[in-house]
């Protein structure tokens, strides 16, 4: 139970830290327009995501906190993919399903409430957060899209 509480506060802090990096990069990008969420321009959205990747990757890898490194960002069509490595957690210490169940509500809440991320989600983007353990074992991924809010 103590470990779970520690992890919840850790992942909350992680969400705040990663949003700082992305928001700093996204602040210099063209603003999302006001089109309705049901009408998406996937080509324009893809270009926006590539611009975010191009502005962010030169500062990566970035140590988010003492436990986590944001290794890289990639874009695949309308999905922005964050690759994180958790430096202080091995795959043996946290089963992937438990980690995902713990993190999913936090990641969704954080992504949907960020001022510069929400308009991108409203345009039809998916934010994918991928996590790898310190022993280089893939742990889990969490997708967040406009359907999550």
C-alpha cells in the first residue's frame, strides 16, 4: 500500500513534469483552430505533431525527475508517442497490468486538463505514453484521445 501511494504521487509529478516539456515546445507552434471536434483534418494534425516532435527531440533525452527520463517523441499519423524510461523500477518490481491500472486515470486526467494538449486532442490526436523499465523491458502504454473526456 505504501508503494502504491508513493507511485501515485510519483506519476502525478511525472505528469506535471512531462507537460512542462511539451508545453514549452508547443507554445511556439501554431495554435489549434476552433473547428468542431467531429471534423478533423488529419494531414494538418499530422503536420502539427511532426512540428512538436521536431521542436522537442533536440532537447531529449530529458530527465523528468530522479526516476524518469523522456527518451524521445515520435509521431505516427495522428498519434504523438512519448517514450519514457523509468530508471528506478525494474520489470520485476511492478507488473505491467498493475502499472497501467495505477497510471491510466492519472495520465488521462493530466492530458485532458492541459491547456496546450487539450486542443490537440480535440482535433483528433491520440497521445500515447509508453513506459520501459530500468532493465529495458517494455512495461505498458496508455493511449489518451478525445473519447477519454
